[in-house]
C-alpha cells in the first residue's frame, strides 16, 4: 500500500514526468498536493496501470487533489538544454504554479534541482511508494498521451496515437521512410543501423527557475 506522506508536513507535493525516453513529443510533468484524508486503492505507478485505469483515475485525482499542475516542455527546448534538464524544468514549472505553496517536494527518481528554497527528497521508485508521486505520474502520463493523440492527427504515418512517440520498431521504420517532423527531438539520434537511442546528458547545466 502506498504512503501518503514522506516528510509529514502539511503541503507535501509529489512530482513526476512522462515521455523522457521518447523520440518525439514533449516531456510532460505533473505536481500534486493531496489532502490528509486521501485514499484511492487503484492508484499506483502509472506504468503498472492499464490505459483504461489511468483514464478512470485521472478525474478522481483532479477532483480530490488540493491542487495540481501539468506542464509540457517541447522538443526544441529539450534539444537546447537536454532531456534531463528539460524533465527537471517541467517539474519545477509545475511546482511554482501550485497554490497552496508546498512545504516539501518528493520527486520520483534521483535527480532534481532546488526550486524557491523548498526542501525536497529524490526517491527512486517513488511512484510505487507515495500516493502524491503516483498521482502525478498518472496525470503526466494521461495528459501526454492525449497530446500525442492530437499530434497523431497531423502526422498519422508515425502512429503516435499508439506508440506515444516512444522508439518502437514501427516508429523507427516510419522515421527511416518519412524522415523527422518538427515534433521530433533532433538531439535524440537514431541512425539507420541503430536499434537503441543515444542522447547526451550534460551535467551541471544552469537551469533558470521559472516563477509564476
């Protein structure tokens, strides 16, 4: 069973991202503050849930949360600052939009950068341990999937409605056949003889905090 709090403070927010390993589309993050009495038995790491269950949970999370925010960082920014920094920026942008202002941040994963001096903890596998991170995971995933379905209408040959921009064999073959679009991440290199993604993560790149 997932825990509600890590810090014990009143306004603890959980944050997570979706789409970090994709060839196309944004990286999407969400941040959520849940009430003290929050319970939702089906809630778990979004990757462990079916699409149908995620879609079922999304409006419940939105209704019951004290507050939440979802942010996209588009491919051109990902190419400019790299995917690690883009993922962190997306989470930070969500956090600074929350009202009430969180007392504490719990982040899924092992990388983060401070935002407005709010204390935080990085928790590997946090989306399977804490309800607020799991809730953020569901929101990030469902909002991003919805966005990719919209982009699919413009470029149906890549089948983003199904693969969500991830490097499936079908998606890689479509890139070989049709080339890339404005929604592809140009720094994610996929040469014809490659079967795996390559991308550079630059450490210690300055990241501006974007305030509301």
